[in-house]
C-alpha cells in the first residue's frame, strides 16, 4: 500500500528565478516586438536600396555608397537581434544611430518623405528602448521580490484522493 499521492503538490515550491514569457507585461513585450520588427523592416529597405544603387551604377561614388550601405544593413541586423534579445544597449544604440542618420540626411537636403518615415521609425525605436529598460527593471523587481507560487491543481479538493469515496489502493 503506497500512501504517496501523485497529485499532491510538493511541500515547498520555489519561485522561478526568471519570469516566464506569460509573466512579462504585454505592453513591455509588444513594444520590444514592434521595435525589432521595425529594425528588420528598416534593414530590409536599406538592403534593397543599396543593392539597387550598386546594380544601377557599375562604378563610381554611388557604388561605393552602396557598399557602405551593406555595412549599415549588417549593423541594423545585429541591433535588431539585440532588441529581440531585450538588450538595453542595442535598443539605445539603434535609437541614437537612427536619429543621427536622419539628422545627417536632413542636413544634406534629404527627401521629406523619407524624413516622415524616419520619424515613424524613431517613434518605434524609442518605445522599444524604453520597453527594454522597463523589462530589466521588471526583471530586477521580480528577482528581489518574487511573486507567490501559483496554486497547484493538486491543491484543489476536487482532485484530492483522500476523500470518503477513495478506492482501495
């Protein structure tokens, strides 16, 4: 006769060291997600533009500019991955880098249409940057004061085997 109840919760449940994906507030997750998706979109547009520039001109200064744009695409891809991994550094660098690039384009008489898109992208990068800082603050607070463990299904009296209609073991 085994008295062990497989549905009984352990005597002491330790809270997880890091929060699960479901435990992170949705506004933090959604802003970070929008930030890395915006970075991927920006990198894709930059890649298409640089390849088109390199293909249209077989040599000269425009081809050199297209080659340098490929480095820009690589940097944007690395920063997008960093935002995806919730890196504060990557999100901050992406915001500052993109803002400086738009200021440089505006000072050289850039296209107003691209500046409007640039402001929209900056909006998403700023939200992603602040969300990564909020995520790390949430993580720090979680580790300092973890929430109480959730009640186990085995703690529910309907699933307790010690009732009067318990069969013979």
